[in-house]
C-alpha cells in the first residue's frame, strides 16, 4: 500500500471538529512534508482556530486559540505529556534530556540545572558570551573590504555554539566547532526525517537514517565524555563548579544522564539562538532606520550585558521580541492527553489525543496581531506590551529553561556586531524561504552585506 492509499484508508475518530479529509491530505502529502508551516497556515485560514487531522485511532488536533493553548500548556499541563512522535524523534539524538523527556524525572533534572540560568549566574557569564562574539567576529569579519557578503546564518551558528560552550560548560569549543556543527546539522536533519516518517522504522533496524543517527549520537557523546572527564580531572575538592556541567556532576546523575543533558543544551541552546539572530539581522538589514536606532541605543549604553533589561534597552528588546514573534525558533509544540479532556469548554477529546500548537501560526493570528505579517517592533514598546498568544519559548511548567539566557545572549551579540558593522541587503536580494528543522532556519543561509563603521 502506497502513502496515498494508506492516507485514504484512515478512519479518524469524529470529535466534531472540522478539518481536511484523508483524500485532501493525500493530495498534498509531499508538500506538507516539505513545508508544514505553509500547510498549517492554510488549514487555519480555511477551518479556523481548531483543526482536526485524519489519523487512525486517537485524534490529532491543531489548536490556535490562545486560551486553548494556555489550557493545554499551562493550566491543565499535568494532563498532557510529551509522549509524541516529535519528542520521540528528538530523543533519538538527545536521549531523554530536558527538552524531549516525557518521564516524571524531568522536573528533578530541571531543578539541578536551574541555578546555571539564575540571574547571578547570567551576570557572571555575560563576559564569556561577549568574548565568544568578539573572537568569532574578529576572525570572520575583520579586516574586510566594504560590501563583502557574509553568510550570517553560518556565522551565528558558530557564535552561538562558542557561547554555549563557554557559558554553560566553561569550555572553549572552538577546536571542536566544525565537528559539532556537522553533528548538530546532521542531527537536526535526521530528527525531522524521523519525526515525519509515515511508518518510522524500529531503532535497531540498520536503515540509512538509523545508522546516521547512531554515528551522530556517537560523535556528540564522545565530545561530551571528554568534557565530563576533563572536568572531573581538575576538580580536586569534589566540587565541580557552578556552571551547568558542574551542577549536573554535583547532582549525582549518571554519566549517561549528564551526556543527555549536555547534548540537549548543545542542540537546543545554539540552534534556537543562531536562528533567531539570523532572522533578526535580516529584518534589521531590511529596515536600516530601525537598525540605526538599535545601534544608537546599544552604543549609548555602557557595555550592555545579559542582564540589561527592557527598561534600559527598550528598542533592542522590542526588536528581539518582534523577531521572535515572526520567527519563533520552536515552530511547533506537541502534547498527548493522558485522559479525556474538554478543551475550550466544548470540545471533548479522548485519552491519547495529539494536540499540535504552532507558535509560528499563533503569532500571526490577525485578531491578536494587527498587520500580523509586518515587522513592527513598536508593538512591544510601552508599559503593557502584548503577550496574549505570544509563546516563543513555550508556556507553563515546560517553559524553556534558557529563555533569559537566550535573550541576554542576543543582546550581547547584537551589541558586539552592530557597534562596528553595518548590515544591509546585497544586490538582487530575495528573502530566504523558511526551513523547518529543530528550529526555523533560513533555507540556503542568510547572505547579507557587511560594511565596517569607521570612526570619524
């Protein structure tokens, strides 16, 4: 039976919610796999904020009403688990780390890791992030001729990876950058491939995808094992430090559990920030006056740090917030109901229902966001910026543990880059298409023109 015949044979559970038929899905199957965000946008326009998809057994439903999203992710979060294909695919690389874990022990791991992201820790690691940015920019951007074209997607990956290594592991990963970038890029591709498989293969079968997954996991596991052994070797008093690696070592976790969390942070911690910075620079290149306003604010502030808040840098934070609205790195979240659930006061869902939530679609809901497709940072200025239906880092108890770290890192990196460089659009500019992997990346990179700003 081919894919189209399999789809057309489905007999989904009827929950009284509209959505495409199995025949509809069969017709667009390939395009959905290639570009799921465009498909989700289209079905939301066609069927409304709640869309049911034809799957066998328990229903699969897209929720795009902010109140329904809040119920699933926050107020009724205990009734929903991460036992979904999306997170199972991620766990094939990361293991049951904080991001992918559906197990009860995730909360204990979160408590162990949390001090690495506290305010006092962010103040201490800001200089490490700044050093990572300076080293990467110094090596890649200077000295340069006016008008050189740079792939800022690649550059931001290198900056973000170096920042994760220095800030969370107190380790310069520059000597392993190429290995890690190759491994994380392969991991992102394979996670998506496994997650979108119609009939995923068992992990033990020697398929090409499974073999590549094992090689990728071995590469990242080997690097993490080196980090763990090196830290143990230099910790003579039994205390391993207050960064993430040290906290995990002192927390009594097994080496395998520590490795799972380190791989999670390497992938999630640099993929999301790199993607967000790439889109930010594109939007600033498209809006040079906004870029100049941001540059003036950053250079007018003495040494912006990871703790420089929106009251001190309102425009900078508004630009970041608006970028994360238009290009949220985590483009889809999923949950599975543990028991029967009533969502929105009227939709009764059986146990095992798959809830799909897309921040990308939610952030473009026109009733909440006037002129939703337009880059307008000013919507986040003022005493009460809009937060209804705004979840770039998730919501509820599984809210991203690195949220403040990520935003602070973006502030520091932007300050280091834009102080000495002007970013603009190259001749013949066309916006890159979005590419849905672990995060939403620009397809084919982000080639932008860079010019040094010379002192008068």
